[in-house]
C-alpha cells in the first residue's frame, strides 16, 4: 500500500474490548444448562438500572420487541398507528405484521422527528398508538406527544433504537412512553451483534409481553408445553447478552464518545453557515448516534454531490432516510413536504468509538469542499 493511500472511513463500527470477549467466551464455555440465562438476566438488570425503568425484556431485535409491544397493546386488523414518514422500515413493519396500517406524518424542520401538530391532525377513531422515533439520537417533543396521547386516550410508545444516551428533561429516552424499544444491531452505539430490548414501567404490559415472548406461556402456568396464547420467539441468546453486559459496563464511555464526535463536527461545521445539524434543545441530551448534516436549499449542495465527494475521500456516507411512503410497499403520501425534500440535501456522517482525529478531520474537509 502506498503511503499516500488513505484508509477507508467506515460510517460506523462497534467498540469491542477484552471485557466483551471475556464475557462472551465465558458464556460460550460455561453458560449452558442451569446457567443458560445468567447473562440475559444480568443484561436486563444492567439495562433496567441504567434506564431507570421497572421492567426490561431482552429480545433478538428491536423489530421483535416492537412487534410484541404493539401486540400486547391489542393492535390488530383495521387499526392505525401514527409515526413519522422519515424512518427506517423496522418501525413500520411490525404494524403491518399485525394487520394494522401505518399512518405517516411529516417531520419537524429542526429535529427531523414527527411533528406533534401533524400527529394531532392524523388521529382518527381507528388510531391505536403513536410511535415516537428519536431519529439519529435527536429527541421527539415528548411533552406534547404525551399530552396529545393523554387527551385522546392513545398510548405513545418510543422507538429508542437510535437514542441510547439521549435524555429528555432528566429522563432517559425510551423510558417516557407506555413502552420503549431499543436495538443492539451492529451499527448502534451499544451492540450485541443483533439484539433488542423491551422496556416499560407498566407491570401489566410487562407481564403480557413476557408471556408473548415465551411462546405464549405464562410464568404462572405449571403445566409443561402448555402455552396459554400463541406468542412469539424473539429471545436473545446468553452469548449475545454476555457481550451486552460488557457493553453496559462501558455505557457511559460509549455514549460520551459519540457525543464527543458530534460535538467536534458541530464545532467545525456550524460556523460555515448554510447547514443544520442534530439539535439539542434546552433540557435535553442528544444521544449523538448519527451525526447528520442538512444543507440549506440556497447552498445548492445535493445528496448526489455529497455522496460523490465522500466516495472520492474513500469515506462512507449514509443517505438521510427516504420517506417510507415513497416505497412501493406503502401507500404514497404526497402531503409530507419536509420528509420528501430534506433527504435530497442531507447526509449522515461517519461516527464510531475508535475514530481517529485525522479521520474526523477528513470528514470535516469533505463537507467544507462541498460548500466551497
Ligand atoms: C436500527 C433500528 C431499528 C431496528 O432494529 P433491529 O434491532 O434491527 O430490529 C428500529 N428502529 C429504528 C429507529 C432503528 O434505527
């Protein structure tokens, strides 16, 4: 390799230390038989105390956790669930699994999260839940959403897959709604390879999801092989949970580092003018999962220009989520102008724990060149 060749900058990469390897090795060596749930129990306990919630259930994915949570709320055919048009499909898919319909609303111009006014306008007699997705670590306007939910008797749930480390007026993201779900996919701040978590303070909902998560077997059922209802199989393995335990012991370090990188980008890029980045309103903490830049229309900087500039630097850049309603599998919604238009001039920047100063510098310079 020539000395001038630049190394590729990945957009994300997990941080796995000897601690995670040691726990995973222990789980693979000893975590069987009577000990096959030890790390799972510990991981749930660590997550419970970190998030300051009463109940947690580790799952094989965030999608699975959301599927079970929505099922436990009784959502089914004919029902509607409101969420932002700007989203990953994982938030919408469980609604479809249950035979219900996603209703896509527009986003706010600054946080890129669902607009409470649009939520209010989209409520019908069939609305059974509102899903607040904290996009890229930015926070939804939870006070307003919870107020709307309370007035209309509709549960507000949080998809906090991108929001570990984020907090809203002293409470951790994911702990404010009727329930919250997290993802530990390899691209997320905390990872177990694949994995998720269901969290709630609602005892009855917890019991329902616990039963559903165990193939419909209630924990009070004494007969063997005797499910009470048809449930799901979305369990996390002990080996994955072992990695999760190591990550939880490092959670402050993992989230602080993400915030440090976002902080650097903000400090370097915001003075350039003509662009916006992840917001952090008074009283909130941005989880900084995915540093994101959205250029003003007047700059003429487009997604295509950004993608080619990043490719030239051998750096990954992720496109801003296209609206779900523009996908072939959903009904087209043309009335969400911001969700439709912002992706044309936005991009996610690389951010991972072991990113060097030089790599961050290179990313900043690509953005600078695009504006020049
Ligand atoms: C990553 C992600 C998911 C999916 O998580 P899985 O663990 O892959 O199911 C769901 N919602 C959002 C907002 C995500 O970013």
